C-alpha cells in the first residue's frame, strides 16, 4: 500500500510540476534513463519526453485555469490517470498508463480522444466518481471485470450482461445510452465493427478497474482503455477512451 501511494504521489507531482509548471529538473529526476515510450504522439525515449515537456513549458499559459479533472488509480508498479485537458480549441479525454520502478517512470502508454459537446446518454465523457473505496474488494472486483470483459466484450455472449452490469448503469461513452439495455443495444449494433482481440493489462484499486486492450473499430486497429466502477459485485459506471493505432 505504501509503495502504491508513493507511486501515485510521483505521478501527481509529474503533472503538477513537470507538465503544468515546466519543472524540467523534476522530470529528469523521475524519468528513468531507460524510459520506454509507447505513445505515437511523443518521440521515443527519455530524450523524446524531455523534448515534449520543454515544448509544453514554452507554450503561453492561460490567464485563468480551471481545476483539472483527474482520476488517479494504482496497483503494483502501475499508475493510471484519467484526465480532461484543453488543447487549442479542443477538450480531450485522456488515459495515461505509467509503469514505475524504484521511484522512477520507466514505461508509458496512452490514449487521447476528443470530447463531444453532447452525448447520447446525457453524461459528460469526463466526470463522475473519483474516490477510491472498498480496497479489500480489489481482487474480487478485478475478477468480475475481467470475466465481464471476456464473456461479453470478447466472446460477445450478451446473455451474460445481467451477471455483471447493473440495470441502471451510468454510461460515459458518448455513443452509448445509459443502462444495461443501452450497452446491449450498442454491442448488437456494432457486432461487425467493434471487436476486442487482446487484453494487455488489468489494473484495480478498490472499486475501480482499468482494462487495457486492443482490437478493431470500423475495421481499423485501436487501443482501448475501459474504466469500470463497481458496487456490490456489479459494474455501476463505465468510461472509455480509445486511440487509433499506427499501421
């Protein structure tokens, strides 16, 4: 537990000090020399990340800034952030996944997606609960989310949906209606267009589970990051951010 909190603190400070305030000395300290970058938007290695941070530090800062939205979760070596950021005239939903070792960031993956102004479910793509609860249920909640992902999203056995999802599911994926029925309708409609092919990582903390996977959407390769909030052994809230993968 202590190492998880330390890792979360490192990533929290990375956003506050290096990204927001341009503290490049802090970035050099916590980014490992052997850093591995999986984001196609950032040049490879530690040098590439430092170059990107240097560019950000030189950009003009807004006169006023709203408090950033962040969901921060961790398990073992991994820390996941789910943030809302403003880039130019676009508001983006972002998931960043960091791997840490001995107090340094050694590997990073991400996905970034435009946030629409309106959604089919009426919920913003980026809001909802952020408080981590029920730490003793982390393992059980991970198993529930993993089985849901395999049975429903990979195997497409929609009859199993009620085993995992509450009837009044709060949905934050813009194109999906609220509720169990809304998710079922979307999966039926997208049966030939959306497919999860491989699960890479499952990271849980208390009532939250994050699943990193890849597959296809509209016959194009995508990375998917699904975030689930569970309560009483059911998924009660869902977020997702996707990223087109380079060929």
